[in-house]
């Protein structure tokens, strides 16, 4: 049709906006979480920033690296310690967006200020936001499940609590969560908690705190009741257990160290955009496939499934420890009720 932009124009509009928004929000989110939750997209970063991007494998800390040297025994071999990559790095989900259709009629109904070009920009924004929200929810749910493997990192004061006084999150309990790390308590730099728990913790003075908002996520900073740690307020489904009968609902709070958990888009098929003339109204359709790699430092994926479902990622039995000392696993958990 004369004067109609080609599919390539639509692809460029959608993809450019998706990558721009992705990188912009990643930078805000990663900074707001104090580097404890790292969300990344290698394709988006390479496209917007240029240069090469590499998956960041982690090397396991060496146990007993320091050893005593024997005097006068040159023939005695020293104990060899090995530097090794942590296993279970690349548990990966194969995911997709769309196909999504935008009919010409829907665009025309928007009035003269709307066009297929503006629809593609909006769709690019929605693609970016949907990716980030899914990555955030899944890596937090996975961490919530994985920490249960290490019972010494779990402060459980509310499980099975029936009608009566609820056990609410408090400064005292936050301190006890930090104490689970022993002398490495300062490694915990941020807390992730549902909004109901946050309301109990900071009460009516919450509005005085500094915050950023990214894709519906509120990142609070300089929160005194969290001992100066960043607080990430996120109503992630995996952090809430709704109970029936007389039992109070239970909420999980995670304490995280720098680089404790990460989710990285390592493959992006690129967006396919095409015209479909078979319906009552011609439509422009778009879809995209991508892979996300999930990593919990100090843990390894311990299941034969190489493309897990969301539920499998959030299953404790599918994770196993991969550390020499529990303090290398920089995740702690508290289980509370909420006043609301």
C-alpha cells in the first residue's frame, strides 16, 4: 500500500523503545536494590551501550587457602587448592512475548493523534516492562525457595500462627535476621518485603523516606528501621502465603547481599513483525523469544529439568548448596504475619 511504512520500520520502532526502556529501568532498579538483585539484558545493553557483553561466571571461594609451610622438608609437596567455577550457574527459562496483534481499526479508533508507529512504541514499552516484572518475580521466588535449604538462614516466628496476636516484623526481628549471618551480617545490604510488612515496619512515617519507582516497584532508601539498608517493597506472589481457616497469612522477608541473586536475558531472537490481512481488519502482529538465566550465589540448580516452569524455580527441593561456609550464601529470610 502506497505510503505505508514497511515492517522494518515497525520493528525498529518497537525494538528501539523496548531496549531503551529496558536499560533505563535496569539501571534504576539495580542501583535502588544496592546491587543485591541484579537484573540484566545482554542484548539490550549491547544495543544501547555498544561493545561486548559477557555472562559473568562466579568463582568459588577457596577453602583453607592459607597453609603453614614446613621448614626443612623440600621433598614434601604442598597441599594443592583448586580454583573452580561454581556449578549450577545457567538454570535457564525459554520464554516469549506475544504474538500480539494491533488491528488497523484499533489504531484508527484512537483518533488522529494515534498511529501504528505510536502503537509500536507503546508495545515496546510493554514488552520491556513485562520482561522485567517476570524476571524480578521469578528470581525473588527462587531465592525464597532456595534459602529454605539452609535452615540456619531462616528466622521463622510466624508459621502456623493461629487466631490471636500476629507476629509482626519489627526492628528486633530485623536484627535477628542479620544475626543469622554471624560476623558477616554487614554483607546484607537490602531487604525485600511485601507492602503489608513494610507498613508494619515503618508505620506512618514511611512518606518521609527517599524512594524510586520502577515498573510498579517502590525502592525505599535510607530507611532507619532497616538499620540503614535499602528496602525493596515488592508484592511478589512468592513472598505471600494465604492461609485458610483461623491461620494468619504468612509473609516472607528476604535479606540480600551484593550480587546475591541475578536474572539475565542472555538470548533475544529479535522482534518479528508482520502484516496479517486475513481478518476483518488488517493487523500488525509482533512476537519475540528470549532466554533468561537465573543465578543464586552459593546455590546450584539441582534438578534434571533444564527449562523449568515458574513453579519449579520456586521449589526448594530443586536447589542445593554450593559453598564452603554458610556466610558465602548471602540470603537470609524471616517469616512474619502482617497487621493488615
